[in-house]
C-alpha cells in the first residue's frame, strides 16, 4: 500500500524533476502542491517561442536514455509519433576546419602536424597507463593528459574546458568526468589518424526530440494531469520543521521534496544545521547566456546537430546547436535557427552587446551569414552548470545530509548538485518517488513505450537489462 496516500506533499520547483516526482506521488494517492517561482513550468528544460522560432532557453536538449525504464517512460509519455528521430552529426570547429566528434576520433581531419602530435600523445598515454599503471590523477587537467596525452590536451581539451568552466583545470576534480567519457581503444585512434572512419561515442548516436513545442513539450506533458496542483509565480519564502511535518510558506505538509538549488534552499529553512548550510552555500556553479539566431534561408545540405567552438577567436560561445534540424516545427518554413551557449561567472553588463559579439564572431568564422539575420534573442540562466572543485564531493555530501536529517528530500541537478541530464532527472524522480511511496507500481507510460525502446535499443545494439529501480 502507498505510504503517501492522503498525505500532503510539497514539491519545490516545477522543472522536469519536480513535475515528474509530483506526477508519481499524485498517481500514488498523495495530495500535492507544486511551488514554482516562475510564471511557467519547465525549469532548465523550458522552451520559448520567439517570432515562430522555438528556443530551448537553457541550451540544446535531446531525448535519449541508456536507462530502458526512463526511455520507455518518456517514449510512452510523449507517444512515438510525436518524436522526431535524428542521427547525431556533430563537429568541432578547429582552426577554421571541421573535425569529427569526439576529437580523438577526428584526428585525420587535422593538419598532418597536429594529427601526429595528438596520435603520439595518445599512444604515449595509453602505454604509460598499460605498463606503468600510474594512479589516475585527482585533478581534471592532469587527468586529461593521463587519458588523452599532451597533444589532444594542449590542442583541444584544455582550451575547450577552460572556455566552459572559467576555472583553472587543476582546481577541478576529475571524479565527475572519469566515468562519463569512455576509454577509446588505441586501435580506433590509430585508424582515425590514418583516415579509417570510427564511430566514437555510441551514446546518443541516435536521439529524439519533440515534434511540436520544443523540449518544453516534455514538462508540458508531465504537467497535464497535475496542472491544478501547480502554483506558478509562487516563490518559497520559508520552510519549517514542525512536530508532525512541515510548514512551507506557513502551510502544513507531511513531506517536502526540494529541487531548489541547495545553495539557495538553506536560506529558506528555519534553524538549519550551520555546517551543512555553509557547505551548501560554498558549492560552485556557472551561469549560462543563450542566444537564439534566426536566419532567413534553409541550407538543405546542412544536417549538423551541434558544433563545439573551443577557441577564443570563435567568440564567447562554446557550442552552437541547429535546433531547426531537430524538428521541422522549430523554425518557420525556409529559415534556420542557431542556438548559441556561453557560460559566465560575472553577469554580462550589456547582453545586447554580447549578442552582437556572438553574431559577429560566428559570421567572421563563416558559421552564419549575418546579412540573413531575421531574429535575435537572448536569455540568462543563473544556475546552469555544476563546478566540480577538488573538495566538491565532501561539501555536497554534507549539504545533502543536512537536508536529509531534516526529513527533506533533495532531488534534481541542483536540488542535489548532481550532473544529471534530463533523462537522469526522470530517473532521480522515479527513485525519490519510490522512496516516499514504498512499493511503487511502474508508471503505465513505461509499458506504453517499451516496444518503442526495444526497437531503438536493437538499432543501436543496446540491451534492455536491469536498472537501479530493479
């Protein structure tokens, strides 16, 4: 029997994680209230419509998951006919030429000298790991050389990551990335160096995107059955533990699930543990400026998904995404949309000037034709990327424990400061809901999307096996 039946549950934040938790709890018989400070749902998965261009305001998202339950749930939630299938076609813009992605699988696209430097460095690093068996470095800069060697580190990995993280790479932990980047076989690197094509990362080799409404369509679909329980434009001002539960903004609840950034939520809690509060408020993050560039004209030969821009001469953005290639409904007929992303620490003083800098740099590099500019818009995302400092794990664990000790359930990318993509936010929501509910039946959407997932996995030679929830 559901442990939340007839209980009042407060969910703080109406991003994809909060909406999913809320939906699962309501299906289990809970009375829910979702508090959302913004006037719309979606959080980091929100999309806007600007002059007919659909704009994923926190950067380009795609729908795919190696977790079969999550993939099945999302496919069943959306309905396969409402999804557009794409094959990943991604490049790195490097010294005026396109290099295949990932960089180590595009060495033959480099000049002969750069190709040699990267190959020699990679092979040296590979044999050093194999025969000398050194311990994996703790900091990110040294880990890059441990894994990829000096050439790839100097030419691509260092400048690209310095551009994103705005931090000395020696001050970043390698722990967050060590399990996320697969170790490329040395044979594959030698092959690509001499011009034999290799596939590189198979993850997201195929992905999906909502046919209508941008990525916002997913949180919109999640919200359909709980719309009356969502309070938009309602900021959480106080959270207090009581003898028999909690008060949120003075209103009584039995359970509280928080997706509010941990560095912010502690300021709302009455009498938090001081050390936990200090740990949470010292967690580091980056903000993001995104720019929508709408262009007249459609180049039918351009089937690119996104392009990485590692160098300062490429302008302030580290990545551009062709959202008009994700769905035919993301841009007006005969037009192209380009979504550009630039991280920042200090808030830009003049966003219009920054937008002009972005357009000018992309035009100068031949990536767009500014004479065809039709629409230009920008957004700022205060919490976008988690910065994994050397002492990050210790501080995060302390902050999470402080919330858990109060009986509050933190979940989500910034709710727990975990590097979660949108699919893993759904997994985190499933796990949190199961913890609260007890024996949680699988959502009906999982069965609705299972056949679709099986066909997609078969197409990519992936197997459907046990997941964390099992």
